């Protein structure tokens, strides 16, 4: 399996090359050169697999055995999931009125990113040990758009990125997307009414959407032959919703703070991967579109691309009030506490149920535990339950450097990276 850039001007790389990259040298994102398709018999076989087994099968399709032999790949993935609290790693909560919530948050930080990052960490360690090298990883928390701009600037300096072996572990990184594809297979097999029908029945999967990494994984699962229908649900930062509905992929001022804070994003960079897949892998078109977007923050999608996008994905937006109502209703009906991001997806479920729209099975992805968002829980007038390991964080030492908006964030990062490199070599 080789990986190419969405903008078509960088040379192809293998999985190791994609893993250790941030943006491709031409500014694009790495994607598989070909998306494997699965037949009916394979899907039937996979339907009996556990979540870790699905991750192993999917990873083996995108990582050649010459790079990581299958037995070693299996061992790496087993190691990745060893610290998860739930025996099945993920868990499907079956609630009242056909509400299915796939809990993706049973890792050490109570968030869905633990799933892909645990595996990615194992892959990195495997190659670093084998190659006897070090890397510098750039990661972001907080307002993703502002931080991503600084990180992107460092990656754009090819000499600096190469000198310090820079890489990113946000959903720019293909490995993150690859592991997340398993969410959709597991959700489908748990929620489908039957694996004995031809064709297989469809399941609708509702995806809380920020930067679009999880949504990209779902679209790839769909391209692989999994009979799912995807719904992207956003908060008040609704650029993905506007793009899907009307082809309006434009930045509308500053990011709006919401209860679903991890989705407070106005530049969903993984849309580039989705548009590449929709445009029949036309790197030249994607280069033109994305350069226009990042230069002017304003883009109307070509009519044919927008048509394919709206056929592939449905969408909805949820306000803070919608989030609060979904959290309250789910608690009243089930005594089940949602985080605000999960509530974005569940809002869509309740909206469809109240309008008597389709009885097709639905699964809402739950990216985080409510324990991480006590303020949102209090707003619903409920009492947050904080696990002891999260409570213990309050007593731990913190270290940080405060950056003001007028500071040159990229320069600060550059200086810090150079200082770390100097210490490593002395």
C-alpha cells in the first residue's frame, strides 16, 4: 500500500513515511493510493470479530507485512489496548427508543483519541526502535484553528521539519484515520438487524464533527463497501454543515465558543481528504480548491463536487441549547449521562425520532465521557461524577508557557524545538 498527497505533487510514500509525516511536502494530506473493497463474505466473517480484531484486520490492509509482519502488528495492537478500562475496549449502550450510543472513551484520558493514539504510539515506537532515531511531535489542545496555523507554518519549512524530524499526531496523521475506520465496522455489526440479507441493510451512523477526522474514517469505511449512511453533526461552528448542504465552505469570522469545545473549529482540514475521494482523486483540483480556501477563507465548491458530497453525507447543526436538551432528555429517559459532544449526535437522533423520520437503525458516536465536562453537566442541573484518576490530576504539577495573541507562536515553537534538540545532543 502506497500513500499519495491529496494535492498530487509529492512523491508517494509507504505507511512508515505517512506515519512520520505531518502535511505532505506539497501542503496536502497523505491518503491511500487505493481504497480496498470488501466483499459480502468478508463482511460476514468480520461481523463476529471483537473491536481489537477489527483494528488488526483493517490495519493489515493498509500496512504491508514487509513493514510490520502480521504477528508483530497483532502484538502492537494488543499492547495498545491493554490499558483500556472496558474488556471490549469500546462499548455499545442500547438505550430507550432505539438510541444506540457507541462509547469510544474507555481509554486513559476518557476520550476517543485514546483508541487511535494508543495504536499510533505503538507503531511509532516499533519504527523508532528499529531505525534507532528520535522524533519531535507537535500536538495541540485548545482553539484548534489558531494552534494548527502555527504548526502548519513549521511543517511548511521543509528544511526545519527534516532537521528536527517533526511530525504531528492530530488527525492530519493518516494512522489516526486508519484506526478510526474500525469504529464504523464495529458500530455496523452491533446495530445491523441481520447479516443474512442480500443486500445487507444500511445503518445510519451519526458523527459529532469538528476537524473531520472521524468523518473521513467513516467515509473510507463506506468506500470499502460497508453499508452505512453518515450524518455529520456540528455545533455552532457549522462550516461542514454549510458545505454539505449548500457547497459553502467558507470561514465566517472567529470561532464561536460552545459547550462542545473540542468541535469549535472553523477550518476542518480533513475535508481535504473527503473532497479528494469525492473528486476521483483529482490532486490538481484539490490543490486549487484548498489554496483558494486557505488564502481567502472563502470557497464555493464546484457543483459536481457538492452534489457528490451531499449524496455521500447528511448533516445537521446543534446549538448549545440543543446540547443541553439532549443531555437532559437522555438522563431523564435512561439515567445515562452524555458529554456535550456525544449530545450533539444524540440531538440528531431525537430530532429524527420526534419527526418520525425513518426507522433505520442509528448509532451515535460518543467521543468522550461526561466526566471530562463537569461544567456542562452542571448546566443541565445534574451532578457530575468525577472518577478518582481524573480527580487526582488536580493535585499534579503543571508546567506551561503562556502565549499572548500578539506573540509569534510559530517562533516560540521553533525556539523551544531547537532548545530541546540542543539538550539532546549535549
